[in-house]
């Protein structure tokens, strides 16, 4: 019995965002046999993490795998960065869990909120180690998506984000 080919969400060479890992590139679509069941998978390469992920094509959407952000979403994320930080007065452990969940959601706007809320300028108090780790994770995730969308290097995207954050503070002063 021949299987009919499924309509694929992504093509080879497409950049995709996988919630827990950020931006990757589809390097292949293969059929693998797992426990006597044939299944079609996207082979997604994450060179920054030296990792390859195989995602069943039928489950790609339910895992949260998505295309890169649109220009409109990217603009909204940059506007979010320019906003006033919203730091709740809850215990750090609870806030840290919320930040981690936002980063791993893969939602660019939520990641921008984490970057905005955890960003510190030179004249502000030092961040704790865990704050710094979350901030760096969020800004790196955001920079990789900005770089892929704008077709620039990750370092240039990181600079753009940093300049946006610094310009916001200068404008507020």
C-alpha cells in the first residue's frame, strides 16, 4: 500500500524556529523507520548548538515549529524592546520560571519582553548570575531570528538589538 505524500509545511533550506532551540535550517526530509513504523521527518540543523533534530512532519505544527517571524512581527518585537521594562514584584524564582517559559515558547514578542525586562545599562545595578544567563539566552535567541529574517550575521543583529536597547534608555533620560 503506497502512502500518499503529505503536504509539507517546510522545504529543504527553509529557516525554521523550534521553540526550545531557536532558529535552525531544514537540511532534509527523510523517511525513517522507528519501531516498524515508517515516518517522514524534517531534519533540522542548529549549527550554533552543533545539533541536528528530527521532527516528524505530521507533528511539526503541534511541536510549535514555525517559519521565521514576518516583518510585522519583527517590527512589533523591536517596539517591545523600546518599551518600559515591566518587572513584577514576585519572587525571583517565579519570575525566572516565567522568563524561561517565554524564551522556550519560541514567540518572538515574548522573547523581546524578556530581553527588555532583564536589560541593564552600565549605570544600573549588577545582574545576578541567573538573571544574566536568562538575559543572554533571550537576546541570543532573538538575535539569531533577527539575523535570519534580515539576512545578516548574528553579531550584526546582536549589535542592532543592543543599540535599540541603549537608544531607548537615552531617549527616556
